[in-house]
C-alpha cells in the first residue's frame, strides 16, 4: 500500500537546538499513529512541518506517494491534511462559527454552518455554542472548537497535537469513538499525547522521539505503559509519595457565600460558592470546563475583584476587594491555564518572565530590575524543573508547550507560597515531569501551604488531592473526602448538573 | 513566480542594522528619479537637502536646536507607546507648557530673579502633565479612548493660546500684533554664543534621554509598562494595575512636551504668538517610531527629522523646489524607513521549484 504520509530525513534546527534530526516515518491510510516523546523532543515542530506551518531545513515529505514541494497550510488543506495545534490557532475577537468559516472551503453561509457545528459538536460529545466569541472561551472549550473545525472537513490525514489535554474523560471517550470511525473510513491520524493509557487504547503504531531523533518504534497495544514511558524518558519514572495530610486548624483560604454575575452574557454566573482550603492539604476542583471555573479562579486570584471583601478570606483576612498584586503580597501564588499571554509574556525572555511574579523575591531593588538576580532565579527554575530551554535569555514563545508549563509552575512554586492556586498543573507536560510537578505540589502542601488545584483530569485529582469539590453550572458541591469517594460519584456530580451546557445553548438560541 | 512572505523564527539581527541603510539607499534612488523627472539635478538637490543645511556652525546650531524638542518629546511619548498608551496630543501639551512657562516669566514679581528659569521649568512640566492628566483620568476611570481625547485637547490648547495672545496677554506696546511682551532676560536661556540660537536647554534633552533609557530598560515601572503593552492579560495576572500604566504613560509624554514648550519660549521664541511650534508634537510621534521606541534610536530619529525640516527649507530657498515636492520626499524617506522594519520580522521566499 502507498503510505498516506511519508517523511524522509526531516531536519530542522533552531538557534541552540536541533528540534528534528533526520526524522523519517511513514503512515498508512487508516492508521492511527502516535508520536511520543518528552517535552521538547520535537513533536510539535515535526507536526508543524508536516502541516506546512514551519519549513524543514532539509528532508522530503510525501503525501499519497507524491512529493510535496513548497509547503504551506493552504496546500495541506487542499490535500486534506488538518491539524489541531497544541497552542490553539483561533482568532480571538470573532465568534466560533466565523473562525470555522475561515478554514472551511467554499461556503460562507454562517447560519447553515452554525447549525452544522452545533449538530456535529453535540454528536461528538463536545458541545460548543457557535455564536460565542473565542475570546470568552476557556481553553477546554477552545480545544473542542479546534477539534470540531478539523472534523468538519472530513480530512484524509488528521494531526492532533495533544488534543485531549483539557478534555473531560467523557469527551475523550466520544472523541476516540469518532477517531476510530474516521480511521475505518481510511483517514490516517497522527496523535500526540503524554497520556500513555490513551495512546495504548487508540493507536496502532508509535514513533518515539528523543532530542529530535527517532529512538524507536512500538506497537502501543502490545506494550505496557511502563515500557513506553521508558522508551520516551530513557530512565526510571519517579515514584509518588503522598504522605497523609495534617490540615491546619484554620483555613488559609476561605470562600463564603460568593455569588458573582457572569463576565459576559456567555459566562457562567457563580451562585453561593463556599469552600475552604486549609494549610497542609490539597483540594481539587473538578468539573467540565466552562462551568464557572474561570470566573471562580479570576475572583480568587484577584484578577477580578469582588465588592464584598468578606466573601473571600485569605489567612482570615477579608480580601475580596484586593487586587492580584495585594493578594500575592499575602502569600498567594497562581498558575493560570493559559500559559502564553497570561502566565507568561510570549516575546519576553525567561528572565523577564521571572520578574513577572517573582519581583517580590528580591529581583527588584531600588525600583530597578536586578537583571543578574532575575537571571539567577530563572536559571534555578530551569534547573530544578528541568526546563529544556536555551538559557534565561530564551523567549517564552520559543519553548515547547510542556517546557513553558514547567517554567511557569516552577516559578510559582519557587516563590514558596502559603496559598497556591493551580489550573491544569500538568497540561501538556510529559509523564516524568508531570510526576515531578505533582510531587512538588504535594511537598508544598505538606510543608504547610494550602493548595487548590483546578483540573479536568480526574486521575490527577485523585492522585494528589485530599478533598475534592465539584463545580457545575456555577455551583460548588460540598467537599468530598478523596478516600471516601470514587470517580463514578465525581463524574456523576460533574455531569448531573451538566445541563449547564444545555442551558447556555438555549440562551444562545434565544438571542 | 510568486514570492511568499514568511515570518522569521526570530528577528534578524543583521536586518536590524541593514534596514535603515537599505531604506536610505532606496530613498536616494527614488528621490533622484523624482527630482530628475521634474527637471532638477538630483545630486545638487540631495546635497542641498542633506549637506548644505549643516555645512556651517549656524547650520549645526539650528540642527540641534530643532532636534532637541523632537527628541525630548519622543522620549516622553515612547514611554506610553511601549504600553500601548497612545498619546497623540503632545502638540497641545507643548502649547500648554509654553503658556504656563511664559506666564511665570511675564508675571513673576521679580523679573531678575535667578529662580525664574527653574520656576518656568516646573510650570511647563506641571502644565503639560496637567493637560495629559485629563485623558489619563478619563481613560483610567471611564475607559474613554485616549487617542481622541488627547487629539481634541490639542485644538483646545491652540485656541487657548490664540485667545491669550489676541486678548489678555497681548503686549500693549506691541503695535497690536497678536503676541505677548518679550520675556525678561532672566527668564530666557542664554545662548552659548549670541551669533547662534543654540542654548543650554539641549542639556535637558540629554538628561531626558538618559532617564528614558534607565526607565524603559532598567526600572521596574518601565518593565511593568512593557508587560502591559505586550500582554495585557499577563499584566493583570501579575497584579500590575492598568491604570498605573495609563497614568505613567500619559504623564511622561505630557511632562516632556510641557518642558519642550518651556524650552521653546525660554529659548528661540522669547514670547508667545499664535504659532509657536512647527508641529513638533506630531513629528515626535514619527521620531519615536523611527527610533523603535528606544532612547538611542530616538536620538538618531530626532536628528534625521530635524535635518529633513531644515533640508526642506533649504531646497525651497536655494533651488526653488515647490514645498509639496519636499514634503513628498520627506514622506518617501519615512515610508522606506518604517517599511524596511518589516524585513526584521519577516522575509520573502521564493518557493523552491521542482
Ligand atoms: N520558535 C522557536 N525558536 C527556538 N526554539 C524553538 C522554537 N520552537 C521550538 N523550539 C525548540 O525546539 C525544541 C522542540 O520543540 P517542540 O515544540 O517541537 O517540542 P515538543 O516535543 O512538542 O514538546 P512538548 O511536549 O512540550 O509540546 C524545543 O527545545 C524548543 O525549545
Ligand atoms: Mg508540543
């Protein structure tokens, strides 16, 4: 059979790194092929080259046996190649349907397209409202938009760069069903994920990259995840130690009857939210994204303030009205879900991005930025969290997704906060680094800090949290002790009020 | 054959240096063609544009004299521009600064006091800042668009100046000309040499350049402003107040423009008249961008802009070129300069053919 896609000796270097070093691989029609590797191994770079969004320095690409010259995304789309980027490529200021219309050939009939999107997305278990502005969507929702956009085109080759990083388990199950269906119809799929169980469940073959080179191939369904992990990392995985928690007598972070209107007409209204996080424990907030997490986290971090100070207590002190900077002064740190543009300034160097939140840790003296100390701080984060980067001078946008995530998490953890808010702590981080980050969160809490983790990944929450909360439709459930609950109960709580989704769709249809 | 535009992986260091050189070469080329087509000798015209004006000590003095306010104002404006705060009303802030400084100079009880110059300096800076505080307040509190407000305030400032020199401040001994009395000697900068007009106010500009460099490159406040400009969500995430960027950006521009206005009345002008600035406040916006919002670049940009002003006058006087033609030529140069920047971030590629 003629391969759908064949790469011959693709090489690509960036200043200071060889991202792809003579990479060859071939994928048959209908094959689901995984590309595995640590953060910074060169996976995204390779995908961008296949899609034509980046140019290889040398090497050849064949599609259905024909060599692709002068490559670019438009050519890809005309050949039936579609890609979901790791860092989404959506236009923020226009609506979902307008975004998709830009990528779809031919029709600009927005009304019809919107209906199509709604039907298709509901069928795939990834409901999206076609009329919302992308700007207002959470990353989970954006990921659904990206996937639906690609599926609408009935592609011949579908590239998915970490498509499930912020999807709920239910959506992942449906997505896999869809992907298998597509594959059985002859569509080839390239699948990148750090979640090895997904890879084993879905993929027929796998290519493993390390430092830009192909280091092996595997049949995931016939290998154990330990074998796969070892091929990727090349060493043993760290083991998690979760010692029992010893919560402080008084909560360090307390929310009392917090209600807040939605950010905009599509946001979620928070209703009477109460929760407590004690020092020494990790509390997880589970929920389908778009159920009020963004609003709650913005109110907790101080990016948005609340007129009633006493609804949010930090260390017992009424803080609802305090700005993000003032809350940080009280010992709070925060890892947001968007890493580019919120957690980090994309064109700025890593040392500058260290100053962003670490300026209180002695990086600013006499109102001047101390570049040497900022550089040292960045270097410490890079070393401790094994961030693959070209030193403190590298710009944030030049880092691979997982490495930037490690840097941001590392920066906030290095501040040794008393209260830490984390959204999606291990989004896009490889197995080794994810275990390290989780361990560090546990250690931080055991040293007395209060940690609140917002995640859609139930496995992660169950691994590290002491208590779990479920948010749905702007309401937060009473706390559940992790050891006394299970995935089914949480999953039920998440979806039971899952009519949050449908409610919003109805609103959208009304106006 | 089709060319493709491609974003560079990272800004090209060679291009950063080559861009202005290429732009200059292209300008000379395009200018020569233009002049020749209209029957002027290209070489003589270029010479009259760029060399003749600064071929004498007086020429050099005029060059620096005109560059100084441009550089000073551009430094102030660039502080705001880096944070996406668009103050385009420096012209108005300059006028208000000049009015306040002149008022102090004219009406201070002791016209021989050595305190006059410092007081006028403070009045100019304060008035410029006060004028810029209006859009800052409106933007920070009511989220009005500072581009509109600063621009509209410029018209108000111009009319206020016109009212003063036609009415209450008109020099009673001035044969009804719309101008104020001359400032007393103690209220004026003493020129380095009475044959030329250059005066010590250029030191103010020099200090401003250093402060601007320190502020944007080293200070924490400058850092916060650059974060606000590059990623507003990150600024909010870190807890940097947007309003502080708005205030700092607008007040820096207002202060610089106000001081420039003071230096004009206390320097070459010596009095107020309805027309006190040949558009320094607007030209400084271009200077800030030619200089890539960077202190050193702004110095070069100011010198170039000032030379273009002088050269334009010279060719009109010596070769009789129409004013419109000189404007076109100035436009060509600025166009090429700003357009060449494109190639720092992008490149053209020929698709490789099979
Ligand atoms: N624009 C760029 N400039 C400089 N270096 C880059 C650039 N893009 C990628 N790199 C480097 O190339 C290497 C490979 O990056 P890539 O994004 O392909 O990794 P990845 O395998 O997708 O990692 P992750 O799992 O974290 O997404 C990294 O070391 C990265 O720093
Ligand atoms: Mg990647």
